[in-house]
């Protein structure tokens, strides 16, 4: 009987290409190399990197995707788009999430959705911890699942935040699947646009069995995306007006959207023995998450919030309404989202000042100007100019929030980099 872990047993006799060599790619490399130090591994990515390992073959540069057909298995990093890529017939594409879901011995709670997945997965984890249940939080928040696999046992629970990118090539669903919502996002990443994006998301439930549970947003409804009659697992609809067996008043969880995340988290964690008392303690102690309606502070009489994670219109409006914001800074990379309704929602909101950065922010401001508006609209060339305008136009006692309704990739490496730059600018001009 082999003493090798099942993932390594699966990979040992096959040619393997690690596609993408960022945080997750390096995690995959370290895990495989620990058990197979002499195995020749392929490593490919768009950015040239130095790899001090004679047992690797590397492919870096513009044509790095063209070498997939030379390998039996491609372990793909989430950020690489296959929208314009045809997978060779002889190549099996997988990912860390797929391997973990299939081979890790623990129970798995997977959480996905266009918005709310980080808050919901973190709250689920905190609730389990409050009940004294052995668990780990991992996944899309920057914690590669293979970094945890050796600590996972049958008696442990993995709470995994799952992006659509991580689910795209995942063929095993978690024991408990939580779907917070579905809205337009990442359309440029998938073949078929919205259909491809939704298809990836729904891998969280497609492979469940009768012994599993699917928890979903009952308020939004899934009829346009999924025939629930085809779902084999037990189904639990959680609506925004569903009863929560405890009250809470945590400013880090303001708004109906956050209450819904609490409901989803409690529904999931209660399946594993978490009581209302345990859940309330976790919610009351919740300290918030960076870049998610994060209070930066009050400067020159203006209170600033960083909501840089909000890359779709629905999330922005939830935050704006929850905080009763006076000024909104929005804008980022154009991914083909239709902003017509968002422009109308902004016009009908309680906002007084709307500052748009390139490129979507400028587009939305143009739409509002064409329709006629009572708002103060400002086009900013960049985030620094936007923050300066926010200090000039926001009344003392008012709230300004950065909530982009778009991704940050046109000017920043990710939303975290943009959010931290925003906080630096506030402190710079708030002195």
C-alpha cells in the first residue's frame, strides 16, 4: 500500500504543468516537490521568474499557454483566463480546489457568490470556532488550500471561500455548499460571458450527492440559472427576511446584505452543531474585514470608508445605503457590465457627490449627465485626484466611501493594493 498522499499518488506517473506561478502556483509547487523531489515539473506564466530547481522546465512570456498540450495534467492558477484558450484533447485541467475537494479527508463547507462570500465564510468559521469545533479557514482570501491539506483529518472542517475562478475546473462539490448571490462580474474571464461565469459558480453544487446540503439565496431566486429540481442534495433557501434566532448590533455588519450573510453563515454552521448562543458570540466579536465597508477614520470632519472589494453595482448600493453616504468614489476597469440601472440607482440614492475614476467611473458620469442629474458629478483622472475632490466637496459630518463597482486591474495589481493606496491618500490629505 502506498504511503504517498492521494494527490501525489494521482500525479506521480503523469507529466504535470503548474500554470501560473504566483501565490497559489508556488504553493502547488512546494506541495508536489515535498514528496516528488526528482520529478520533472513544468512551470508556465506570463511573467519571467527565476526558479532554482534543475528538475523544472519553464515557459514564460506571451506564449506560455501554448505548451499545455505537452503535459498530461495542468494545475491552473485562478487568475488565468481561458476565455480565448482551447484546452488540448489530451490534457486534463485541474486546480488546487479540485484536488483538495476530491482528496482531503475532512468535511468541507464551500462558500461562493458574486458578493458576500468573504464575510459569510469568515463568519461561518468564527461561529464554528465559538462552538469549539476544530476547523480551518482557507481559499480565495489568499490562503491556498494545499497549504492546509496535511493538517486536515476526518474530524476537522475546512471552510473554503471559493471564487468562480477556483470553481471553473472543480469537479467535486463540498459537503455543504453556500451560494450568497449571483450578479454580473468577471464576464471577460469566461467563454460565453455571463453563462460561463454562472456555470463556474454552480460547480459548487453540481456534483453534490443526496448526503450533501445546498444553502442558497432564496430572495434572489435561482430560476434563471439553475433548475433546483436537478439538485440532488438537501436544499435550504435563506431569504433576507428569514428569522435569525438572536439580535446583534455590530457596526462592522451594518445593512441588510450583512444580515443576510449572518443568516447564511448560521444556517451552514448550525448543521455542524453551532448554537444560536455560539453564533451570537461570533457575530458580536466580529471585527470586520479589510476593504469591506472598512472604517478608515474621521479626517477634517469627514468619515471615510474603504469598500474596495465592492466590484459590482449591487454591492456598492448596499454599502451606500447602509452607511447613508454623502460622497461616493467609484470606477475601475471596464469588464463589459451594463451600468444603465446602476446610473439610475445612483441618481435615486441619498448621495450628494459622485466622483468617478477611469474608465467606468467616467462612463457612468456621462450616462448620468445625459439623463439629467441633481448630483454633483466629478471626473477624476486617478484615485489621488478623487480623494482630494472628496475632501473639497464632502460636508463636515458627512461620509465618503470608496466603492468602485468595477475591478481595479486597470491601474492596480488588485483591489487590496487600491484600497491601501486609498487609505494612504486619506491620511496624506487629511492632516
